[in-house]
C-alpha cells in the first residue's frame, strides 16, 4: 500500500496544529502542512512544512503539482466574525475565492477535499441542527462560509464539508486564544466578566474535531458532517462551567443580553448540532465539556513545564 498523501492548509491555527500532531504519528501517511509564515508546530516531527498563501493561485497550483495530495483538509479561514463584517473584501478573498482555487486544484488532482465550515451558516432560530437543515446566515462571515459550501458541493471531485461550533484548545506557542482559555485567564485574574446569556452552542474540543477530520479522510466519507462537542449550553453556562471546573469565583460574572453588546456582526441565538450522522457513519465520539477541560489543563501544564 502506498502512503496516503494529506495536505493541510492553515496548519498554524488551532485545528491545523491538532491535525499535524495527530497525523504526523501515523505511519501510512505523507503529511504536508502549509500555512502563512513560519511553522509553529515544533514539538513533533514526521511531516513537511511549506509556507502557502491559499489566496495565490500560483502558490496553490505549485504545491499541488509537487505534492499531488490524495486528501486536502482546508482549515484556513478568516474566522473573526466582527472583523469579517468590517473587512468584507479580505473575508471573501480568504473564505470564498481561495476555496475556489483549492477546488480547482483538487479537481485537477482528484484529491478528496475536506472543507471546514461553521454553525454560523444557520440563523439559530431552531437549533440544534441536522446536516440537511436550511441555511440562513445572519452575518457576513456566515454568508462567506455558506458561499464556499455551495462551491464545494459543486466540485467535480470527492468532497466533504465539516461544520463545527466554537473550537477550543491549546496551541503550542499560545499565539491563539479561544473562549475557554480567555474565560479561564480572566477568572484566574479576578477580572469582571460580562457574558451573553442568550446564545446557545455546543463547544468543540480541537482534538475531537481533528480526529473527526481524520476519520472522514480515512473512510473517504463524502458529504456534510456536523462535528461538535456533545454538551449543549449557553455561553454564560460555558463560562460558569469553566469557573466551576477550576474553582474560580463566579460572582464576577455578569450576564448580559446579546443586544446590549453592540457587536458588528449578528450572531445566531441557538445553534448546536444533531451528531447522529457522524456517530453512525464515522464512529465519532466526542468527549464531554469537562473531559475537554481536563485535556486543556494537562496541555497547559506541560507547556508551562517546557517554558
């Protein structure tokens, strides 16, 4: 059996780093990690790294021609929801136009394209959502991811779309934060927090998401998959559960409504996913939120012992 060649885009991001760590240990895979700038995954070997700007057709074509991937996992995206609202051109360039370039290259090489998407393609009026539910994005970010999904679904090669929700976890150089780390840090310092009480999600441990992407690649599973954690909660409950887990003072948390925040982008009130398809097709089995926090804690401790 020849090795399966897997190309990851956005390998310096949270999901990208977890994919590199997971796949670099597998013996039957040739792994090429790509991102903008220097490689940030220093703790493992067993993969090659290349600087790649996916908005450049020349760079994309060159990497595909050299590597000829069997599978492409596209984790690169502009994901700051408010920034997308204010920098629409940049958002479209990375979230839609770049995806078109990856699709063209994947078609030429007949690569299986696994594309990451979001719960923000839904309006949040009747979550938790199944893969087949009607999309209706409320924000420019959600719209850009929806446009990309439509392009991927028309691809003349094997494709999969992985929608996910609030991904949390620890990156190597602590260059990326997420709601769990942010809440933990603020609670640790005793900084007062105002947290929305009217948005509901199912937060996803980055390791679970990476594993699901691998299962899709391994099983050559096509189509749309909803991948998230299994616990459904409000953002307020999420922060409270972080406080409970670490034994921090919850009296510094003030609940507010979304409308009082004046955020540039509108958020869906209630998303969450029905995970039945992923469980049945892939054998996906996400950990609970507290199990995820346990994993995060262990990783933070081992990072601290290195530095």
